[in-house]
C-alpha cells in the first residue's frame, strides 16, 4: 500500500485524499462534538422537539453536505480494495478515470441512501416521545442486523469483483456500475450503524472514528455462508494478538513443531 | 538420515514393496471410522469436504457418527489454493500423511523407513497412471485394492487414465519470483500473497500447470451423471490415493524450482514465513499418529534437509524455459544472452499493465469456444519495442513477459478442462499449431468459486497463463502488429450446457521488469 502511495497510484491516492478531506472538515465542525446532520446551529438534537424545528435548522443542502462529508470520511478506507481491482483491470491511462467513475457510483448509492436514512432519523426525532427511545430502538436494530444472515449477504457482495469492459463508453459504464453496486452492498452492510451515527448526540465524532475502524476491520473477514453469527473485529484482534506473540516469542524450529 | 522419495515408475515393478506397503497403509486408514483423525476419509476432509457431494459419491453415510466439532473446526477444509501458502501447506500435509501411513506400515510389520513415492508424469513414458492404481485387485488377484477408485475417469472420461503432457507448459519453473500478484501479471511460481486461503481466486504458476491440469484430467467426470471424478474437485481429491503421489511430484517440483537456478528463493516476507496465523487466521494443523497435533508454518517447510527427506531426482524437466534461450531466440547473440540473463533474471519490482481485452463474456460449451482480444495500440508498441530492443542487445532490462488472463471463470463442474490456443487460423486443427498453444486449464475449484455466499463471493476463478512464448513467435513471424488476437478454447471433452461454464473476460497483460 505504501508503495502505491509513493507511486501516486489512483486506487490509493484518490480515496486517501477524499478521506482526509472528509475528516478534516468534520474535525473543523466538531468543536462542540455535534452530529453533522442535525446541528447546523450547534444546538444539540436533544433540544429539538419537532420535525419543523429540525428542518428549520437543517436545509436539505446542509443535510446533504454533512451526509456527504460523513460518508467521505467513514467509507473511504473501504474503497482501496475494490478500486485496486478497477485499476488493475483497466488500461494504465484510464485508471484515474475509472477510479473517479467508481467513486461517483459509490457516492451516488450512499447519497440516495442518505435521503432515506435522514428521513428515518428526522421521523424518529419527531415521533419519539424521548430521544433516548429512538436511539435505543436504532441501536437494537443495528445489533440485530449485525448478527443477521442478511448482513452477511451484503458483506459478501462487498467482496464482488466483476468483469469490467476495457474500452470506450462500456468501460466507463462498467466502472460507474461497479461503484454503484459496491456502494449499494456497502449501504446494506453499514446502514444501521450510519443511522445510529445520525442519532448520536455528544461523543458523535469519537463514535464516528470507532465505527469507521469497526467497518474497516469487519471487511477484513473473508466472505462466508449466510448465518446468524457474531461478526466484527474478530480478525483484527487475532492479527494484533498474533503479531504481538510473534514479536515476543521466539520462532519455533521445525523439530520443535513436529511431534 | 534423510529418507528419499522415489519415482513410482522406477521402483522395480508395478507392485514393488513401497507401493504394496502404501496400499496396506491406505487400507488400514480406510478401515478407520470417519470420526478418527487418522482415518482415510478424515484426511480427505482435511483437504476439503462437501457433504452433499460425498454422499452422492458414496463416501459419506448421513447416519454415521461425525467427528467432534472441535476436530472438524481444527482440521477440516484447510487446503490452500490460489495462495502463496499452496506449496508449504501441501508439504506439511504430505509429511503428516506419510507419518500416518508409515505408522500403519510399521504396525503391520513393514519397513520403518517407508516413504511416499511420487508420480513424475512429465518424464517420457511415465504419464500413464501407475498400474497398481489402475487395478481393482491386489497383486494376488483378490479384489478391493485400496489404491483403486472407480471415480477416476481420465481425460476422455472412459477410464483410461493418463496425463496429456503435450498440453502442459512448464513456464512456472522458469518464473524468477515465488510470489506473484493478482494484478494480471505473473501469479508467481508459488502463488499470490493471501491470508489463509481455502480456495483463492488466482492460482499460482505451478498450481495452474501442472497441478490443476493433472487433477482435472486424472479425475475427469462421469459421462452419465456428470459428477466429477474424485481428483477433479478439491472437496473430494484427497480421497483418491493417487492424489498423494501427484502432490509429492508438485512438492518435488518446488525443490526443482528452488535449485534451478540458485537465484530462485522462497519468500522472506514474515507473513509468509509465519503463515496465516500471523495475520489472524487459521493455523496449519494436522493430526498425527498417537493423537498428537502437528502445527506448522510455511517457514518451517522450506528446507528439505531439516525436514528429513529428499527426492531421487531434482533435475529440471525437459522444456523448462530458460531466459537465455528466449533472448537468443529473439536475436541476441549467445554470449550476451547468457550475461544478460544471469544479470537480470532476478526478482524485482514489476510494472504490469493491460494490453488488451475481449468484450463481453464467453460461454464455453461443446468442443470449441472462441473470442477476440482487442489490443491497445499504445501498449502494443511498448511490447514490440521491448522485444526489438532485446534482439538488438540494447535492452537494459529483460523483454516484456506477456500473460493471458481468463477472468471470472464460473461454472458448476470442476472436471472441465481445455487447451488455450492463440491465432490458430479458422478451419484449421489447433493440434497442428503447437507453437500457438498458450497452455491448458483445468477448472479445479470452480464450483466453489462460483458460490455467491462462500469464500470466493461468487467471483469465480481467474486463471493466468504465461503466453510470452506465443507472443515471441508472433513477433518473430511479423504477426504481432495486429489490432486483435484470436483466442480459441478446445475442451478435452465436450462441455455440457449444464456445466454453465463462462468466462467473464479474456485479457492480456504485459509485465516489464
């Protein structure tokens, strides 16, 4: 990966720049640790009591811009491996173009999902007698989704690497379509956690970092059959443990390994 | 003292002692219940198991007791394919099986130094299945020879089992790099960098040829039921006793590659040396005699002298490509070719880029499938310039190597195999154009790779053939200056539509050093 950075390869540089931009803007806006979508004025969402009030503080443009920043920051680390596929399978002169088209398709999926998720969040805000109830319901839904076969179905599709046309308009369409379908699978995988982010109050910025790490390490797991199971950071923890053990313990020789 | 694995065709008879003792050892393992970790079928399941397929083939009774869940989780479904762990995992697997068989041999009064033979189908006159494996009877004429399996159909699905070696290229043995990349260029001699990979998408050079080819052609498929022969599918392959002699040969070829020339080296990356456990995945674990578990890493598998065995023949097979001979063929004088080859045939950073690709996917059915690969003129000029500068002796680097990729190959039948030709004239018999043979492909593992909700996510296999020799031929014939190449797939057996074999894209990549 660092070699790719040194060579300014598109599949690495473009998502890295997008991610850095997203995090920088969110950090600048996070002086009060406010959720980006509902706190344009810095007012905590806990103080909002009606949909009208919420919309008064959050124009559709502001909601869209904040959502785009959130997606850019949190999802850009997930783009390296599918973009590597798009670049590897494209002519060298088309790699930047393929990367931008993929990112456009991917962003389109998330922006469309954003409309729905923002609407759900605003509705929850308006309909729930107490904010904690809305937050609790979404947290429960996120946990249920996390262990479900449906989540695995989406995760598996995040690992799809389709055939891509190499020439002309067909190559452009395929790159954008790959981005769109990968983005749709990503929405299916992460929607519940992102909805939770929209409803979080104080600690939102820290929670975003935690969720970003979580969805990144979750994607390290191989595709798997559909089943109810705990899934998440298991592989990352095993990597950390194994690497620590390797550095602390001397390597066994073959004679020691073979009974 | 190191034991020596010997050529099965040169043991002194069809049922020479090492074969007879192997049969007795296999028989002892076959007599054990599936739930015993040293049972034959348990060892087969370590490579891979599909319970439905095992039941269809008569190797699993749904009512019989299964091993403990701990043993299943620790040991089953471990085989490493499409991975740089392919060779070291199988080396450990051979060592463990050899220990289990030897234990049974000794208990039956056999020699304590029994070793597993290997089947060198690449040697002239030795590509037929060793006779002891082809007979349903023991040498005394009684039935139930444990080395015989009925589900071994051969290349023509008629029970005549042999390896069509004329369709194998040995380019992998000339690859200077053990580790390759999944970017369209060389997948390396030993495979691409992966984590624990029970079936990766891109097979390494030696894995594609001859490994996959031998699996697919020896196993074949049942022409009536369309079920695969045991050897054709990773989930049944290790149930066939010939599997172990085939893999002993692949293991031997690893050592052949490492020694010829001595610039070939195994990976030094800690993630390879320490194995998948170092990247948070399943450690390599095998059951040994006495209830002991053998846990090992690739780094422990690199030195045969430490492992306590060797092979009786480590000479490179005829036809192994040499860099110097390629340079001479391209027009460089012999002295300079030797010097350049020696100086440059070392692993190093590579630039890989797409040279051309087909449009649309290709369905493979019947006896013939064709596609055209459109070439990009600007990349094509780079290839031509590289080849021309080699001829002039002015190249500071080796001329480009060229790789054909069959991307996203999907299907339901692992017993599918085909030869790949480039630019055979229409109406001509491809067999008359051996210089145009890119190589041969057997779709070992394609069924599992097609499953959407399994470890491949339904991406299928991407099979890579080095076609440098074909491109050199076209260049020397002045036929490379074209806007497309024509690829022709010639299945060894007609491919039924029910197999649903498709290729997402056929692409060609250049790799410069």
